[in-house]
C-alpha cells in the first residue's frame, strides 16, 4: 500500500511501503544505519529532493537505478541525504576537561604528538572543539596534536573543512574562546565567523565509512570520539565497529561515546572510565 499517493496527500511522488523497505535495506547495507518506521516522512522528504535533482519521476525507478548500478555517483548523494548530522561546539561539555587532563598525562608518558580520531565529525564543531580544548590545555595555538576527523557524508566534510559558520553557532561560546579561535566576518562576510588557520591546521578531514572493509587510518590513537553514532546501528554493527576500534587504541587511550550510548553491553574489551567515557579493560 502506498504511504503517500498524489491524490490522497497532494505530495509530488508516490511512496509505497515497498519503496521504504528498499531504502531501509540499501542504507543499512551502505552505511549500517537502521531506519525505524517513524522515519518514513524523513526518508520521503530527503529523497524527494534527489528525485527532483536527477529528474526521475518515481521512487521505484530511482531505487532501480541505484541497485542496477546505472547511477554510481548517486550513491554518495543518497547516503548524504539520509545521514543525520546534529552537532554543536562543545556538545556534551563534560568530556572536554577529561580530554585535556588525559592529553597532558599522555604527553608526559609518550614522545611525539598526540593522535586523536573523531570518527563522525559532521560539520566540524566536534573536532574543532577537541582542537580548542588541546590548545587551551597546552596554552598554545600549535599544540603537539594531530586530529583526524572523518565522516561518511561528504557534504558536511566540505563545510567542516571550510571552517566557516553563522555567528549564531558560536554565540554560546565564552568570549575568550571566540576571540582566541575565531575571526569575525566583515562586509560580505558579515554574520559569519571563520575558524583561525592555526586551529584548522590541527585537523585533517577525510571521508570514511565505518562499515567499509578497510579503514585508511594509522593508529594507535590516544583518544577516539565516536559520539551519537552508534545509536543508528544495530547491536551486531556496533559490536563489529567497537572490535575494530580496540586495536587502534593505545593501552591508555580513551573512547568517548554519546550521552545515550552504552558500550558495556556490546564489548567486553572496554570498561567505563567516566560518564560515557571508556578505556580498554586490560589497560
């Protein structure tokens, strides 16, 4: 039965239950995302844009094209459309003082720069918050730190790499942080802020699918941020990803999770260190 028909809803495209189930299967295979029944409206509205952009007149034909390999470049747009990116600077603020303390201790224990992986960087607020925290911890804009920030969504990575945000996005930051880490736009750039070049240079942005067979990453890392990502995966996928994190963590590394995520029931290689912060159970 159609979820939406033109006659009944006045919407542009018919969207059947079978279409939704196909979308569910494809995004799970592609990105490990488990879409709930409640996401039907979201799926319709986001993919309707792709139908308009490609000039395809029905969901079934659009999905046929993806599955048949006739639109290889559309897979990226399809994935981007269904990826949810909710983020802000210093979200879940309790993590950052712990990161600063951990970084200073790790620096005393190990030679060389600290390495941190932000595995779902979205539009960049999280990795830049990490960078600001470490600049403050080491009291320099050039701390001994290398941050790798990845995301499956190439659109948000482009925004993150540019480091330009509406001023509303930074209004809740302390004045000292704003002055130290951001440049205020003038003229045509009025109402925007740009991350300072020194901060931008601390972060390397690159696309990465956590479900990919191979990750183009070189560990081990002093810390891994994987916050508010696992909630989109089923338990089997969570277990697989966590099992791949463990070998990439230094013996004293920390893994930061989202506020509604619990990894203890998924992996016995991790133990709770603090509020939604984990360490290796044999560390």
